[in-house]
C-alpha cells in the first residue's frame, strides 16, 4: 500500500504539469514539479536506511508517512507555483522512505532466490499506482480541478498508515538506548554534504528556462559547487564518519559500482521518457488529461509484467547477466523509433512503443537490484539496498532535470526562431501552451507544434546514449548464480 500511494504521487503530476503550469502562468517552471519531488526523494533516501537500522523499520516508516502526507495536503492547497514546488519537495522526502524501507523489509524476510519475484510483485503494485495516478489524475483535473488530484491521495494514504501501525511491529531491544544516543549515531555531516551535492547538481541541470535567462549565470557556479563537494563527501565518509551514510567500501568494489552506475543510468532513461512522452501526447497530439492517462496505462502495466517476468526468469535459471544485457538493447531500439514520431504519428503506435520499452525496463529494474544483493554479503544487505535506491533517486533527479532542461533549451530556441516577429506569442506558447496553441492560426499552430516536437526529439537522442551506456556498464559486472550468491 505504501508503494502504491508513493507511485500515485510520483506520476500524478506527469499528466498535469502543463495544466498546473498554465493555471499559475508558469509553464517554464513545470519541470520542478517532478524535480522537486525527486530532490526530496534523493536527499533523504540514504538517511532512511540508517534510521531503519538504528531506530527500527516501523519508526522510520512513520516518519516517511508524516512527511509524505504533509507534502500532499500542502500541494492541494498551494496558492502559487513556488509553494507547490516546496510541497512536492516535502512529499519526496517522505516518498523516498516509503520506497527504500519496502525494499529493506523484503530483503530482511525473503531469500535471495525468491527476492526477484517479490520485487516483481512490488513493481506490479508500483505500476498499478503509476497507472492510476496518471489516469485518474488526468480525469479528475479534466472534470473538476487539478487540486483534487492531490486530495484523492489522502484516503489510501490513511489506509496505508493504519496498516503500518497494525502490521509493522517495533523490534524488541534488550538494551534500549536513549533517543538522543540513537540519533547521535546517524552520520549527519555526511547527510548534509550529500544533500548539498544533490541539490547543487539538480539546480545546475534545471536552470535553462526561456523567460528567466539571468538564471543561466548560476548554472556553472552550482555545477562547480557540486564537483567540489564530491571529494569532501568521500573524505568524510571514508575517514571521519563512524557509521557512514554512503558505504564507500561498497562503492569501491567494481561489480557493485557498475551495478549502481547501471541503476542510475536506467533511472535517468526511464524518468526522462516518463516526463517527456506525456508532453508529446498532451501538446503535439492534443489529447486531454484523461486520454493521455489512458494512453500511458499500457506502459505501466507492461512495466509490472516485465518486473514479474524478470523475477521468475532469474529463479528458474539462476542467472541474470546476459539476459539483462540483451534486454537493455530494447529501450535503445524504441528510442530510435521515437525519433521517427511526427505530427501525424498514430497514437496506437505511440502506446505500443512505450509499452515495449516499459516491459524491458521492468525486467532490468528487478534484475539490477537482485544482481547487487547477490554480489554482497548478507551483513551489508541493508546498506547495499539503501545505496542502490540512492543511485536510483539520483538518476531520477538527473533524468527529470536534464531532460527538462534540454527540452526547454531547444524549445526556447525553436520557438524564438519560428516566432521571431511575435515575441509575445513565443513567450505565451512556452508558458501557457494549453491556452495559447489552440488559439493560433493554422500556420502558427503547426510552427508551435513542430517546435515542441523538435525539442522532444533532442531528449530522445539522449535516451539512445544513456541506453547504450547501460548495456556497456552491465556487460562488465561479475555474475553470481543466485543459488550460490554471497550470504
């Protein structure tokens, strides 16, 4: 249930970002609805793993739910785009815990041979929530208001919270220490440096906007701050922290490091596609929120099917490397096909290609987690799971922010060139596309849609590159048979 609610929140804005941007006349900021959520998710993901080890799974999940619920309710009441972005950051802080702690509980209770199947079931729940978030969110926004897309998350959130209080029991400790002593064991310095690194990286990737060009001057300083923080983080985690929040020793091993790199690249690829393809459907094809959600529904279902299939395949064969390498080429082929999309492309072709790419992605998501857990001793399982979800969260941040930055940069160039004699129209096409594009003349409408299509194709080219990098990085890992994996 916790995964379901988190998935609904993660996907509900993908189908509403243009509607919300038009409502606040802030179309240039819509990428932050996703990036803000992912910033909170990435920043607190490693912290939850440590809180769960020190204070217990139940307490950690309660903290996550409180933050998630607060962000959801604040988002529904947001009076401005900046307030809504802040609420999304708070929601992400809670959502990161829901994702990480679910995986930790599974690794605690399920054998390595069956873990892939259980992860497949978890991904099935995630896909169901993703599909419902995009579909129902779009329908609610079309019928009433986008605010109800946030309020509708409250009932299942309350049910999930009740289930945690009922089913997740606190551990029995023989020598209970004080809360202050337990909190003192957390690597707060490492956490703050890591949060600073993620924040500066995301901001440097997201500052390409059309209406606020002065922000571009901050891009390089932010990126320099990110690069500078990395050796500081390494030194603190390696030589200062008693219980490091980032297990440097694990990252220094070649196979876990390559698996984590593959995970980050996969998340970049999936989330870039996740946030950009609805823009094609919504703007270029002109479909409403409900129809866009219906078009995205098959890909959510096939992602879940791929995750379950990957789990069963690994349990049956005991292997995963070659299967994952070949499967990783499928999204690359789909991205090549995306480049052939046009203003007249059939929506049936769109949902088929998205569904095929999602099926392959579901297989890879399950396989990389099992591959990492098979390559580390059981004593390091919680830390390995936590750092994998950190890699996934960083990839999600990069995928959402870099794709949005690239799309906005190309879009602003395209629209300014195509509407060089009408600067006010150009600004309106970017900031309020839902209201502006339908009111244009037929010739201007074609120019605007062609500009959006060109900006999306630049992202599809990037998907091809990251897809090939996934194949290459996973090809060099050491493979372990699951029936003889490290314990």
